[in-house]
C-alpha cells in the first residue's frame, strides 16, 4: 500500500502547462481566470509586487535628473543615471517600473493619479464641514517621493509650534 499526502498549494498560483491557463475553485466549479484576475491573485499570494510592475508609458525621458543625481551621490557612484536605474531594477527594457516612477519620475501623478500627498491643517482640534469648514491650509505635493517627503516635512515642520 502506498499513501501519498499532498498538501494544497496556498501560497502560489499554479498555471496549467501548455496554455498557461489558471483556474480558481469556487464551490463545486473551477473558474478560468482572465489576466486581471490572475494578476490580482499573484498580488494576494505575494508572487508579484506592484513596485516591480513595468509601465509601458514611462521612459528615461520622464526621469527627474536632480533626484537621480542625489541617488547617485548617495550610492557614491559616477555611473550614468540610466545605468544606475538599470542596475537597481528601476529601468527594465527602456521603461520605468512602478517603483522607478514613484521615486524618480518628474511627474508620477501623470502615470498614477493617486501618487500625491495632501497636507491639511485645521483650526481647532476637530474637522468641521459645510459652513463651519475649518481648513486653514491645504497643500498638495505631487512629485517624486524624495521631493514630496522633503516638501511635506518642511511644511509640517513650519506649522508646528516650538516650546
């Protein structure tokens, strides 16, 4: 007698050989997944990271050279910006990855509209709406992450009282 104990795969997406089809078991049926559903499943199972995704719209021409030069200085290299981005995996096949867009693109919100930081300051201790709206400062930062963090930090620092 031969007993095989095979555990179900819970942490990976299994593709069928030949046509790369992926099925998901729901109840008593197996549903064939489309590209979007496969990608979502890969994200859920940590087989794919959003940051590693390549945007076919963003190229080296979209890079903020000032930020790349700051990065090169931090690394202590005299290699070209393009070479540094390629070697660090931010530029693949001439296109920026999502991480490359967020870190180095002059205008990341052009590719990802949600890529911005909004700083609000309210008068008092609670947020009010309508006629009692108490917003006294509303500033949005939408550039590469290093510049966004610098700008937001400076603004927040200027709004804090010193004792």
